[in-house]
C-alpha cells in the first residue's frame, strides 16, 4: 500500500453537522468564515454554551469539503441544561415543529445562497455538485447538503414519511438519547414496537438508516430487520475506549454488522470520544492528537480488511467546538491533515480518497433517488 507521498487535497464528505440547529439557536451564519463567526461571538454566551465555531463556508472551500450531511436536531427538554429554551421540545408536536422549521431553514439557505450551499436530494443533485467541483471556479464551489434527521421524535406517525421525503429528508437516525422508537445514548434499550414500524415504513422510500446514538441492542436488531441502506454517520470504536462506560461508541460486533450490510462509519474528532475521561478545562487539547482519530479509522479498516467502510462524521459545532478537538484542528479545513497520518500507516492515495469522502459518495450514488 505504500507509495510516493501525494500532495493534492482530497475531496471530503462530512457526514454530520448540526448546521440548522446552530443557525436557529445561536444565530450563526455559515455563509461567513469561521474566523468571522469567532470574532462576532467573542466573549458571548454562545461560546460559553457551545464553544468556538469550527465551520464556515470559506473553511469548507479551503478544506475541499464538498458535501455535508446537515442535521435536523432538537434537544429533549429533559436534557436541556441551559436557560435557553430555543430548539428544545417537550413533546412530539413540538419536535415536529422544530424539525420542520430546520428543514425549511435549509431550503431558505440554499435558495438565498445557491453559490454557497445547495440541497442534495437526488443523484442528479449530487452529480451537479461533483461536476462543479471538477470545474475551475475562482468564486468557489457550492457545498452540497444532504438532510439527516437525528432522533426521530419529529416523526409523529408513519404517514408523515412521504412529506418528509418530498421535502428532501434522506437519512433518519431513530435515536439521540432514548426516543419512542429506540433505546439511545445514556438511555439504553432495544427497538420499540413503534421503532419496528418506523423501520418498516422507511423502506417504502429507501431512507438510509443511521445507527448513530442507537443502543447496541437496537442497532443489532436494526441490522437484522432493516432492508434499506444502513450507515453510522458519527461514532467511534468502543474497542479503543475500553474504560468509557458509554453506549455511545460502536462495538466490533456492530461494526462487523455494518460492514456486512455495506455501511460506512463516520469517525468523530471529538476529544471525549477519543480519550475516556477527557473533559474541556480539565486537560489540554494536546493530550488527544489527531493521530488518535486515525487510530479509529484504521480500526474500522482492519476489521473490514479494506478502506471501503470508514469515513468522517465530524459532528462539529454539535455542542462542542475548538476547545474540544485535537490540537491540529483549527477549523473543518484541517480534516485534510488526516491524509498524511493515514499515508504514514501505509494507506494509498485511493484508500485516503475513500476514507475522506469517496465512501460516502459511493453510497449516495447508490441510494439517492
């Protein structure tokens, strides 16, 4: 696998970013650069609550980030530790309202700034984004947005799936913490009867199922019964975090099941998911170098025996920011720094292209309508 070093940047697909949530809760404008956002927010309550931003259009350009899985996410009231009640729901009707407003936020963003962001709801939309990337454009390239629902409490009944699909939703993760559909992070448990109904109904529209945040019991059952495409947009390997005591990470059993189903797993460059017990303010960022992210990517590849099932799902600006990522990362553009780390482990140029973006693009080409 070793060969000559390569210096060209690789196209990146980031399989998880809570963009609409940040726009609506904190007023962040992702047409700005990260530096502009940080300057505007300096000393603000936003930074205290969500840390310094890592995302911005200019940084997507510098980092050759072509596509972002853009989430619909809101916070269950029982988990809200802030006095800010924005993007917080108490019941399913409130969740539905918030998720729909976030989806409309993506439509307004892409309608008002199509030179910067465009929705991807079909293979033709995807091809248009990739074609633009292959052309010379001094003004930059639009970033494609694939809409992902994180936590399915916004789906009140199965009859709503048709409208969600028509509006551009393409991936659904049943859980964040536990939901009516599935055991989840910090609230373990299996799929519920409603969860099984949801998975059955999702197949009618070929929604991609996202196992992220689902408890292992629920994930293993979903791998057995869901007939549509399955991925895990953002999570790390529990085998490398033996003392985490968390159900947030993926066991080898789940990873093997994902590989059998031809899924992709997006690794998260978030320090508490890379070093058990790490917390901001307690330790220094330098304790978790970017090479630890490469460890998790490599573990997935070793389990698979190839580079076809690992990817990136940064989760940037998803409740954390600059203060909680490896020291080599200043913005999303620095995900490119994974390339030499993977090269040093013997990964070829084709392998690195797969991991940084190609694997996600392959699945999108296969699964989008």
